[in-house]
């Protein structure tokens, strides 16, 4: 299986998982609930980013894999593994998604209050 096809499968599986998670959260926490709305979207975005952030595979030039997979294999299964690069990419990606989620949440609160007044 070539790398492009593998990433297409990863993207489709992640999108299907994100849709399933969003639907499950919508079912358990309706939009009128405190957790509903923006919080649900933020959680789904973080989970989706967790699965699709790429990291280079050590000792395979030009090959990438999901960062959480590289991190797990390097940390748990390699005796001389170096999971720092994949951990760094995963952390930076998740912080970026969370920062974007906070900005969207703050924007929604600002514009909702202006509309109410």
C-alpha cells in the first residue's frame, strides 16, 4: 500500500470517527445543554487533530505516519526509540487546535452578547 492511499484511508476513517463522535455527543448533550454547541465542535476538532497530525517515521526517509502511532511505537516498542519529535508535533498541533477553539468560543460569546443587547 502506498503512502498516499494510506493517508487517504486515515483521513476517511478519522472523518467518519469525528462524525460519529459529534453525533454521539449531540445525542447525549443537546445544543441547548451547557456542553452543547461550540464545546462539542472543539472536542471533535481536538480528537480529529490527534489522529491526523503527521510525524516522520525514524529511519525511513520521507515516510510519515500519524504522530500518536509513531510516538507509541517509539516509546513502547523500540529499545532505543526517540519519540520526542512525534510528541513535539502532537503537542504543537493539539495546542494550535485548542487555541483556535478558544478563539472561536470567545468570538461566539462576544457576538452572542452583542446580539442580545
